């Protein structure tokens, strides 16, 4: 609104208010923007629902809670109709300790991908706890980050032999 | 009609805001005094309780006679993250030190450990300024992580030498805390000062080497270049890469910083050249002949003139190698170029960086080629007569240097509770070096470091890197200046010479003059007794 202030000789003030943009037009513009955002959300939500990440195998399972172990997790990304999703970037995250050799992996031509998970080391005074991992497809969204994802619990057991047959730091001291 | 429209709009807006709120996800808070505010916090508490319970039957000290005491702790890059639950948006959480803090407070209910998160360690100047101000206002932390003994000349730090001779109460059957560590680390600047006082407790070692060269395997294969093992191999590789139109070598650091800015502490000096040149002069530089140059021996050698460039051919030769690298090995304009994108596109042959880059490099799917990783190539007899024949390990690194080490600022600790505070600080550091606790920290570092505690496992992320032979870097050092100000002035002179802005003779004179001033300043600051030294100038 533009505000015009007029003062006459007697000192009386007159205010005249004039609308520049009609309120209806404003509402149309705002609602247009909102509808656009909603449409973008809808598209990405729809795309997210079309893709499924399947955990095909976890080996060994249950996995010994030792960083000496390499746990192989094979996954496949497919569309609703079963067609493989090739070249998508998958991101893996451990929610319960341990680490991945590479937390980003791309699916191959048939939609397959493989992650290597290094379990946490179980101290002698603790009981093994299962580890939940999350894998998500980061190549699926167009406008807003809505990723298809899957959570999987890796069963953990105490390692049979607590003595490591791997490298120890003492090997580097002399 | 308009009212109805407005209502609909408000409804849509509310829905969108709600959606945005949900999408952003929950961020779990972590208070610095350890209050519980979510289910996950109690999960951390459960683990902390298990750890605390594992010390049942241990003869633990009574800190501050059981009276309350609070310590403020800065742990550098192993301070816990504020977020405790990893999410895809914030995958890197660091909880181990928080769990250990809670376990420690369960064991010693009269001790409160608070994190000091605002310590400015962005540069040594910033740190100096920060600590000076905080000490004056009585708000400095009690434990800091600040480049080992680098600022010991300020007289700030507690001397651990005596307490290291006593047992670590958190380790069963431990006779001497010092025995938990490999002995060579006590000769490094990360741990000991020029009087050989232990002023920092190390908790981790570099992941084999502090730094590494990442190279484009496909490019090397295409141009028939071998991964460089020696300093001379590096020049051969760079020459071939440059000759074929590639960027030969990307020094570590952003434009105008890191190793793109010439200084006396360049990684080449620290890891590829200095120790090898110094080791050849062991008769002069290792006074007790034990094969390890301590920090006091390093200073004495400098004081006696063994690192002056105008009077020692080997010193002159070492600095010439630095100039050779920066004038023949690198592409013109390297100082201000950012090669990261070109690396991803396969246009860079060799990229210099820390081992901390390794985990993210393994996960980088934008890179269009396979990469290899090698330790910094060391100088051998094919480059100069001033070094011994280079030796290699069969596989794996040789005497990795400390990565993280922690000092107690004694004035701060005394002001915050006197001896009781120092007792608590020492006990907390002993707790962090208990093998299981230390391994918990190292595992969470995901290959950025290895444990310093004897008997510890190597993180799985590093086993592939450790399959190759590593040069046996001698336990000798090369001083780049003893005070901060001195090192900066010497670096400036070095830079002018490398860039041909001063002559060889000007460089030698100016560099040595500045070094002598720096040495004398250091003698005063550290109050070093030089009566038994032969003054080399």
C-alpha cells in the first residue's frame, strides 16, 4: 500500500490509502508457488515409492564383532515392475558402530551393488549388540531430497577368538 | 470467497512447514555436562556404565580427596560431536570420548569433566592469542590439544615426566604408565620439549605416515610411470607428467596455504628430506648415540651450528633439494591453483594430502579413475651423497609419529582447583590411554590414526595401505625455527630464495642470521642452560 499524507492549513491530516496490487492477484501468485512446491514434492514422493532397495545377502551372518571381519552386504535396486536401476549412487550408514570400506557405491547395469562393512571391536566386558544399517538411493530425487531407503539389522556375535591374527601396532615400532 | 481462499492457503502453508520440520529430522542434543535428554543419551550412558563397572576391584586414586572439582577439556578433533546419532545428513558422529567422559564421571562422582569447544586452533597465531587472553581472564581450558610441545617455550605446560614413571591405575598390572607407549615417541616434538620434559600425552599415532601421495593409477599406467618410491623417482614422474600436458603434482592445502606456501616446515622437509640428511650426520647430531635424536639433542645441535646453511654443505644441499622440487616438479601457478576438480577429472598425476583424506577418497564415486596411495618418497643416494642408502620395511610403516597429544595448562589447572584439578586431568588422560578405551577412540577415527598403545590392532581401513614397504624414516628431526615468530621470518627468507628474489649468498646469510636470533630468543624463553654447549656462532 502507498500511504499519502496531506496536511492542510488548519493542521488537519488526511490519509489516503491506495492498493497497488489487488489482494486477489497476490493470493493467486502465492498459491501458484505453493502448488508448484507441492507438485515437486509429489513428483519426488512418487519417484521414491517406485524404487525399492533389497538387501539380498549379508555374509557372514551372524557377524563376529571384530574389525578383522569383512562383512559383505549385497543389495539390489529395482523399480516397482522389477526392472533394475543402473548407475544409482547408494549411500550406506551404520547406526550402531563399525564402518564401511566405502560408504558410497554405484549400482551396476543390473542394479546390484556391494558394500563391505567392518564391525566394531567388542571389548571383553561387553555383550555383542546388533547393528542397524541404513542404505539409501541418492540418485532418485529430482527436486527435493526424498530418498528411497532400507534399514537392515546385522546380527552380531562375540568373535570366537579374541586374539587378532591381523596387524598390531607393535609391528611398526622397531 | 477470499476468506475461504485464505483458509486453504494457510492450511497448505501449515502442511508444508510441518513437512519441512519432519524432513529436517530430529537433532539429538548433547549437553557439555552430560544431562540426559533423549533415549539415545541413555544408550551412551549404558555403555558408559558397562565401562565404569569393568573397573570394579581396581585400586583407583581418590581425586581431590573426594571434594568436587571441575576440569575443562579440549580434545582437538576427537572432541565428541554435538550430534550423537548418525544420520545420512550428518553421518560423522564422534561419541567415544563422550562415553568415556561419562564413564570417568561415574567412577569419580566428585569430578566434572566439561568440554572446551571454543579453543581456537585454526592457526598457531590464533591459538597463542586465544590462550593468552583466556589465561588472563582465568577461563582457559585445563587440557588442550595444541601441536605437542610447540608452545612449551611459553612455560604453560605441566611436566608429565614423573607421573609417567608411576602405574596407570586403569591398567591391570601396569608398573609404569610410560611402558604403554613405544619409547621413540618420547623423543618427538609432539611429546617432549627441548629440555626432554614430557609436556604432552600422546593418544594416537599417524596412520602409518602423517601424509601420503595419492596418484592416478590409470594415468601412470598409460604413461608407463612407476609409483615413486624415492625422491628421484618423484622427479622422473613429474617430468613425464608435465611433458605430456598433465598437472604433475598438487601440493597439499588450498590456494596460498599449506604446502603451496613455502615454509621451513614443508612436508618435504619433515618427511622426505630432513630426517635422512640429519641421520647421515648422526655423529654430530645424536649426542648420546642411541640412534634417536631427542628434542634437547636437536636444540643443542642447532645451537652448536650444525643446522646453519652457510657452514654446512649438507644443510645447503637439503635446502637446494627443496628449491629443486618447487621450481622443476610443480606446474607454474601452483600457489594459487585449486586442483581438486582437475584431480577428479583425471588431469592431475599426483595429489599430496594427509592420511585423513583416505576414507573419503575411497568413497568418492565422482573420481573417474582408480587411485593408488604411497608414503612420501624419501631421498636416497641417487639424489645426493649427503644421505645414507635408503632402507625399507618389508611391509607397513616404521615408527609412525604421534598424531593427537594433549597438554595440561598448569596455571589454568591450578586456578581451577589447584593440585586436585591437576590430579583429575592426569587421571582423565590415563583413562584415555587405557587400551580398551583408546581402541574405542581409534576405531571411531575410521582409519585416520592408529593406536599408540602397545598391543593394539590396526584399523581395517588401513590394512591395504600397510601392505606396501615403507621407507624407514630415521628418528631425527630438522628444525624450522624454534619460536613461532622466528620460524615465520626464516620461512619468508626461504620463500624469497626459492622464488629467485634473493641470491644464494643473501639467502645463506639472512637465513642463518634469523636462525641465530631465533635460537637466542628460545634460550631465554626456555631458560636453557647452554654452559655445556659449544656455541656455533
